[in-house]
């Protein structure tokens, strides 16, 4: 096991290195590549990854605390039972990544690409998904209470049994939603009715 602390890297290719079981504390990685790398059970705290490439990387069981992944690519990455606690993920792309058993605790996932992501039964309370693309995502039985879903794309998302009470949903295209089995509060019900041409008042 290794530990990197307060290090800064720019344009470094880490994909060939074995980074399993390591610990990263307050490090900055700018446009670095971890593509197809082994990062199982790695722990990061207060790190910053800017435009980094995690395509095809194995991040199984990894734990990230208050770490920022800004505009990073996780295409095809394995995030099985990984944990993101109060992380900033803005603009990152998760298309084709394995997210089974992932834990997302609070944090900012605005502008992320989570198309077709499997997030069934996830506790996502209070997560910020401002303008995130969740089209086709499986959110069945997910707890989305008090999330910021402002302008989020939820077309064809599976929402059966999900709970969005208290979530901000201004700008969501309610016409693209299938709301059967979705738990909504009164404000969201009004937004849904207005989207379908009802006059409320």
C-alpha cells in the first residue's frame, strides 16, 4: 500500500501502474490518464482530478471523500461498490460504466452524463443533479428526496417506486416522464399538471 500526499501531477499517464489499495490525500491531477488502470479499493481524500481519463479503469471498492472529479471521463470504468462521499463530479461522463452497488452521499453531480446508469434502490438524498443527463437511467425505488434535479433530463428514466418529494424539479420535461409509481409532493404534481396543459388555481 502506498500513500501520496499534497502532490501535483499534470499530463501523467498512470494507466500502467498498479494503484490498488493506495491512498491519495490532497493531491491534484490535471489532464492525467488512468485509462484501463488498476485502482481497486483506492482511497482519495480532498483530491482534485481535472479532465482526467478513467476510461476502462477498475475502481471497484474505491472510496472518495470530498474529492473533485471535474469533466473526467469514466466511460466503461468499473465502479462496483465504490463510494463517493460529498464529492464534486461536475461535467463527468459515466457512459457505459458499471455502477452496481455504488454509494453516492450528497455531493455535486451537476452536468454529468449518467445516461442508462443503473441506480436502482440507491439512497441519493440531497445530491445535486443540476442539468444532469439521466435519460434512460434505472432509478427504480431510488430515494431522490431533496435532490436538485433542476433542468435534469429524465426522458425514458425508470422511476417506478422512486421518491422525489422535496426535490427541485424546475425545468424538468414532465412530458418525457413516466410517473406511474413515482412518489411526488404537491409542488411537483402541480408542475406535472402544468406540463400537460392543466390550469391550476
